[in-house]
């Protein structure tokens, strides 16, 4: 029986994780859940799983959740620091990092500092703080298992050849596949009329709003290039991106002998999550089985990083190193949120991200406090740039 903490339990990753957990009550005990503002959902989940701890990070939600759970043994905690405490608890075996954005960064570091097995969906944490996370994992022997479907696919293809942060032997390059999002075939001149509703309607994956917009701008693939760099210690030029609209091949490893291993499956996050949770054992889930006869065709296209500038910006951030990726991430979190609120156009997301990367100088990564200060500074400056338009 493994004791499990789910950070971001009320989100899309939380949903998929809990679907798998419900199938295996003999293998997992949910000891803690976190949520930001979805009061009704966390109350329902707490009643269902009766965890020892619930953490509510959104101020407005705390009191309501405390009241609603007062009849349970579950302890309700407020604030970001409580996330660090619950992941570090001695009895915890597995931590699912399913918070969206840099908001999850410190809890990822706390889980790694405590030497836990970290099932990582929260890619922004690595994008921002990879330079702190990976050496710390080496020191504490924390096991970092990627849940992001592409990185989990590569992890599966590498088998025993995977060690977090170490370039695997015999690998020439890796290929991340991208669905291309809803607009990869659209003429760029039409980008300015794209609405938030169109951007979050992903053709293949059912995900939270922020990552859905990132998929539409290809920023998601850019963040994933940076994520892959940290997880597998593979340089940007050895990380290929290929548009594969069916989302059946989730990524591939190209070995030095010409062998290519790919991982396939229906686009359902239960599959990589089951693989991560199983720790080497296959776990059943509710995802559909792949029917290639029905699928018939798998197609591939060059990713257009001219049309989708965010992909180019991410590679640029990686080549700059230091805090460049943290700057890009913070700018992107604000530009995406502003787009979702109708304050900027879709095509302005890349423009603003580019502008902020040029406006703020990258320096060496030194500490969490430095990254938090930088995150705040970039967010303020990005908001100011948007408001001045
Ligand atoms: P989501 O928006 O559906 O859920 C986000 C979760 O984070 C919620 O539980 C919310 O309560 C919590 N949260 C939001 N703001 C917070 C804050 N300020 N502080 C603390 N908690 C906060 O997002 P998602 O789609 O589940 O994505 C979660 C992460 O997983 C992202 O980093 C995303 O890139 C990654 N990911 C998601 C998918 C997917 O299929 N959804 C696939 C691969 C990777
Ligand atoms: Mg992915």
C-alpha cells in the first residue's frame, strides 16, 4: 500500500489520477489532497477519499472548506507553505504534482528535498527551476517520474536506461510529438480573430484551460522541450518536434544504431499516469484500447516555429540558460490569463512573451527566493505592458 499526495486534485490531472486510484483501492491510500478555489469539488473528493490532510491555497475558499469538512477527521490547512509540509510528511511515498504553473514550483522542490517519488505533471516547475530541482534530486535520491505524456513515453522507451537528469546511453536524439493544437493548419493572418473558447477546445486532449491555450500556441511544446532537457539531459538540438495530429504516438527515442522506439496509445492521461503510479508494474484503467485498424493513418508534419513563435522562444530561452525560461514562463502565464479574460488577442500572446524576454535580462539561477522575486517582477511588468496597450 502506497501513501499518495495529489497536488492540484481538482484539476484535469487530478481527475485522471483519481480515476486510476479508484480502480486500485488495494494499492493506494490518498493521504492528502490540495486545491486552489474549487470548493465544491474538493469537498466532494475529501468526503470520498477521507484523506488525513486537505490544503486549500486560495484564501477565499479556505473557510467554506473548513466548515464543510468539520465533521471529518481530515485536517484542513491554508496557504502555500502547507503544500510543502504535506509532501514532506514521513509517511508519504508518492507525490503527484498536478498544480498548474509556477504556483507548484516550491512544492515540487519540497517533495524532491524530502527524497520522495515525484510523479511530475507540473512542467512549469521544471521549466522555471530545473537548475535547482535536478541537482537536488541527485542529492536526495528523489525519483522523478514524468507524467507528461511525451516525457512518460520517452521514459517508457528508455526502460532501465532512465535516470532523472542523466543523458541515457545509446541515444542519438528524441522526438516529441505535438498534436499541433486546433490551429496548426490555420492561416496566420486569421490568428487575431481566435476566441478563448476556440483556443481551449483541444482536438485530442481534454485538459485545463492554461495548457490548452499553450497547446494552441505551441508554447506547450516549447515548455516540453525545456522539460525534456532537464529530465533527460539532452541538448535542444537533439530534441526534435514533429506534428502528429492523431496523438497516437506520444514520443520516440532514436537510438545510435538506427532503432526507433515509440510509445503509442489513445490520447488519455490515465495511461501515462497509470504507468507512473505502477512504478514498473502495469495498472489497468478506464482508457480505451488503441485500435489501429480504426485509426488507419498516422501522419507527421514539420512543426512551424515561424508561425508558432512560442516554440522558437522556448528554444531561445534554453540557449540563453539561467533565468531566461523562468522569465518566459511568467510572461506566458500572464499573457495566457489575459487572453482567456479577453484582454489581448491570441496572436499577442507570442508578441508579449517575446517582448518580455527581450526586456528582462537573464541571470544565473541561485535560489528559490530569487526565482519567486523574479516571477513576481515579470508578472507585474507583463501586466503593465498589457495595460499600456
Ligand atoms: P487544471 O487547471 O485542470 O488544474 C490545475 C490544478 O492546480 C487545480 O487543482 C487547481 O486547484 C490548482 N491550482 C491552480 N492555481 C493554483 C495556485 N495558484 N496554487 C495552488 N494550486 C493551484 O490544470 P491541468 O490541466 O490539470 O494541468 C496541471 C499541470 O499538469 C500543468 O502544469 C499542465 O501543464 C500539466 N499537464 C497537464 C495535462 C493534462 O492532460 N491536463 C497533460 C500534461 C501535463
Ligand atoms: Mg504533453
